[in-house]
């Protein structure tokens, strides 16, 4: 089954970001090859949904991090090889016949572009294969490497040992080929064994991604999460933080079936959204087998992730923000109804409607969500009164808050999660800080 | 002093914007000419604060509505004339003649099109001036009406003997010398006076268009009273942009300066508040209003807080944005101005207790300024129960009638406080809770 998520979630977590802005993808998007970047993007589009493949991928990247592997190929080689392979026109096939005298003479004056491209392509492929061979031997296939048991690596090794690839290994890339030999290579590489060659290249692009991600993990000291079987329904995440923030404050969270809903309160500036985004990003990356910004992470694999953090309000149509939220909840409810176990984040649930409706709706929706023990929820709200009711109604809700410390009248934020419901009532404090009531009182006195 | 209105208010009430769907400007923008449109934009941007000026303008509209003229000219005709007249001609007759002669020669030799173009512009201007003359002469001289000064000015200019040739020149091709003479007269000697004519015709365009719209939509004119009367009354006030809108009576005075409005989400609270704001604004422009028997003391300005945008990029939450808006209004109110103020569902982004405290404190503090008129809507009926004891606050609500599961709305104001809410019903109608039960 595919891991499901949607555009709203990816926008909330800033997975792809807008063109030219920093995003989670751009954090990792430093591959040497252009096609590597494409493979990376594909991995972001399709997170994994079984523990085995997640652990396998993170194991391989983790290994590359430990051995500090570098990408030994020059990216220009791949440009040459791809350009060469892209030409699938049979008529450009190099013939084994000796060219006519006339052609030879023209060749002397102006080099034959076709011929040159074939020479370029074949020599690039020779160099790529040779370097791959040495990378395999020096790094990937040594004792203790997870690549040794990777089926794709094993089949690549087999391909390297078979014709025609094994012939390339004996060539020297600087070697000037006899026309006849070049024609044979051309026919084999570009036409007969085209698929084999492309498969090898794809393997290298994937390596490019893994090596890049390993480097990022090393630079930023990210850790590799351990995927647990689906049935355990737990998340344990130590000291996680937002990977895009400098000096982010780490937090720790445990979720299990007896504590599967986190009810988060706190003042507006206390960092609720950042906390939720950090958690969402960690869960997303973890399902890709990628390293996360945390000290330690274990998680049961889920079927999908849905967040609602910046729901676009369409205020032009009046009361529709509330309705947009209702529809969003309906979408999540439908997913839950199909029996999926998903990870759900709702930031400032029902912020668009009046407090009375928000109060009732928050209680109804939260307690209904809490019954889905195998899914996990993080819900933040400003309606702290709803928390008191939920405390009595559902035993499996864990109440957390981000505190505000008042220094005189100036609020300060710790960004460190605490247990309980906030008792900060900032509404009146803010109004008093702005001096609205005094302003009105004073004005009346001066007028009189 | 000009009438105070800010960007937030203009957007809440959707007043301006030619290309904005359903903007009040586009509702009224039925003028024919670009010049008329400019004038209309100007009127929309600068409502008046002098009751005499307001009543004078509405009297002009009323007069035109009674006469039911139609503006017989197209925008193309007017823009040709406007462009032609506003491009100043030569100072000396001789220079004009030589320049024209040169153009004619060029036209003959190298097929330069400029002479032909000039000729055609001149001819069109002559035709239009003749038409203007016919139009303006249908106003009789002895009639006394609020636009008579302007009409007389145009008449005097167009009936000037210097322009007697206009009638005969319309259907004949002028010679080079004639053309130079006309050109010199129209664009140099009489340029300033003729510009006045064009401007007055732009005014006519606006007055006729608005008067005819008022006739078609059944709008009426409000009577402006001096500021010190501190009064507002209207029967059947409705939203001008909504066909079949339900009219409601509204009244404010010194001892009753606040409406505390309750009702369910779809019951029409916002529409009612917007309708009130829009009509107040239109009335200050001297424009026809969607209300009957409306009388109002002029105010210094209007502030609304209906759709306050949160500025999350600047770190402002919705709540904080609202607080800043209220503060902004409080500053204006406490400086002693007479204002109209509309607050729709304040303090959404906070907890129930704070929303209650804040609504109560803020409403009660504002209501102490009798020179300002307020409409405040909320779902926190408990605040209403406390505010009820203040005699200057009117408790009104918009009712919901339930037909089984389906709510119906009358849009007719009632006395009292309503506890209707439909948030949960919307959730139930979507079947979300059942979905989660399974």
C-alpha cells in the first residue's frame, strides 16, 4: 500500500516550498547529477510504507555516512552518456564499413559530429563503468556493508561481470578505438543492451542521492530513525527540532495507543505551529528512510500523514473558513474510516469561527478522533476550556502545552513542551498591554 | 475635513474597485464616458462631510431622476473631442495655417496621414459640439433646478456668436484656411471655455447614470442633518448589491448609540452590518441609498472590522490583528470624533473566557461615547445579558427558523438576544462523527 499524503500537507510542512525558497527538499537537494535530483524528488513524492524497506534504505544511507563516502564520478560524464543514449535513431548507428574516400576527406576538413558524439558517449560509459566497479570494490561490497545484501546491488554486480559491460572494464577510456570496434560497442551499448546500461546509470543516480543525504546527515548531525512494525503503533522521538530553524529548541514526545492524541495548548507566539511542523517533517522524512533532526527516533510505520496548519481561508465567500476546516476534517475522517492508520496534525482547530461553536466542535471532533487508537493525532487549539471536558471524557489524551512566562507585562517563551493545559489567558493581557480600555477611559475624561 | 475611511473598511464593505466583482463602485458605474468614470471614482474616494453640500448633490440627482434624461453620447465621441481640445493649438493663427498647409502638402506628396486625421478629428468635434448644443438647449431657461448654473454656463458658451459657424460647418468639407481658422478658435482662443463644457458634460454623464440607476433599483435619497443632531433613522435599509434584499429599520440617537447583534452564522449578520455601512457611506456621498426615509447626521468617518486579515508573516495571529484593529478604532473614538463603527464577531482567536471578558469590556467602554454609533455582533450571548442593563444598547437578533434539520432565515431583525448556532449542525450534516464511530 502506498503512503498517502496530500498537497495541503506538503505545503504545511514546506516539503517542496515555492520556487527559489528554502524547503525541506532543498535541504537535501545537493546531488552531483541532475538525474540524481530527479530521483531525490521522486523519493519525496513517494514515501515508503513498510518498515523493512525504510530500514533498508536508512541502513544504506547510514552506512555511507559512517564510511564518509564521496561521489567519485564527474557529473560531466553523465551528460555525455545521457546525450549519447538519448539518440535512438537506428540510422545513426555506426556502420562497420569503411567510409568512402569522399567521406574521409570531408572528415579531415570538418569533423563528423555524429562520429564524435559516439566516441564521446562510449568513452564516457567506459569511464563510468570503471569508476563504479572500483566504488563497489572499495566501499560498497566490503565486509559489514548493507549493500552486500541489497538485491539491486547484487544484480548490478552480475551485470558488470557479463557481456558487454565486462568488455568495457578492460578498455582504457583514453584509448583510440578502431572503427570496427567502436561500431560494435555502439550497437551493443546504445541498442542491444540499452536497458542494462540505463539500469546501471539509474543505480548510480540513486547512489548519488544516498551519498548526498549521508553527507547532509553528517553535516547537520541528523539521526536515522528506526522503523518499527505497523502493529506497535508507537512513536518515540527524542530531542527533535525544526531542521530549518537556527537555535531551535528540541522537544521530546512519546505516542502510543494509550496516549495517541496530543492536545496542545499555549499562547499564540509560544511555538505551537513550529512544534507541530517539526514533528510532521520528522515523520515525513522518517517514512522516506531519511535522517531526521532529532537525537533518537523510533516509529511504527503508518499509512499516511495529513496536516492542517495553514488552511487557506477564502474569506471572500464569508463564513467559509469554518466550512473549509469541516471539509478538511471530513477528508481525514474518510481516510480513518477506510481503516488506515494515519498521522494527523491540526493546528488551531476551528480558529475561524466563534468561540462557542469552536468549543463544542473541538470537544466533539477531538473525542471522536481519540477513539481511533491506532492512528496518532496532534491537535492544537486556543479553546483551553475544551481541554477540561476532554480530560474527563477520554483517558488516552495526553495534554501538553508550550508555556509563556510573564516578565512583568512582557511575555517570554521557553518553547519547551510541558505536561498539562496552559492556564495562560493572554487575551485580556494583550488587550490590557495595548491599553485599549485606558485609552477609552482617558478620552472620555478629556472630552467631558 | 474629509470623511475618514481606511483600507480595511473599504475592503470590508467592498466599496471601491472597478474590476472587483460586486463592488459597490461597479454597481454604480453605469456612466458612458471615461471622464465621467474618473469623476465617479473621485466621488467614491471623497465622501462629503458638509450636510449642505450633501443635500445639494442629492437634490441634483433627484432632479435628474425626475427628468429621466438619457445621455446620448458615446465614449469614443467624447474622447476624440477631449483629446482634440486638450492638445493645445498654435498661439498664432498664421502659424497654425502654415503648419496645416505643410501637413496637407505632405499628405498629397508622400501620403502622410496626419492632415486627414486632423481633419477628421475636427469634423467629429464639430459634430459633437452641435449635438451638445442641441442637448443643452432642451433645458428651458426659466426652470429653476439645482443644476441650472452649470446648464446656463454651457448654454452661454455654445450659443456664443463666435461659434455660429458650427451648424453650417458640420456637413461641408472645410477649406485649408477655414480649417486653420476653426482650429485656432477651438483650440486656442476658446480652449479653456470649451474644456469647461466637456467637464460639465462629464458631470451630466454621472448625474444621469446614477439617477437612472436609482430609478431602476428603487433607491431613495437620504437627508443629511447637521452633526450636532446626532441621529440616524431609516426604514427598510438593505444591501444595495443584493436583489430582493430584506429591508430592516435602523435607528440611532444620542441615548441609543449601540446595536448588540446576535444570530446564527448564516442568518445575515454580516450582510446587515455591511448594508448599514455601505448606506452610510453612500449617503455621505450624496448618492441614492438602498433605504427608505433615511435621515442622518453627518459623521466624521466610518470604521469596520468584519474580515480582519491575519498577518501571519509578521507574526500576528488573528487575535492580535483584531486587537490592533480595535486599538486603532479606540484611538480615533477617544480623540472625540463622531464615527460609525462596525465590529463583526470580535476576538475569535482566543479562549472562551477571554473572548467573553474582552467583548464585554470593549463594548461597554465604547458605548460610553454617544457621538459614535456602533453595531457589534457576537455569539457570546452571556456578554449580551450583562450589556442589556445599559439603556443605550439595543439588543437585536436575526432569527433562524428550523424546518426539521434545515434552517431557514427571515433576515428580519427582532428585539432580543438569540443563542442560535449552527457550527455543530454543519458538522453533523457532513456526517463526520458517524464516520468516526465506525
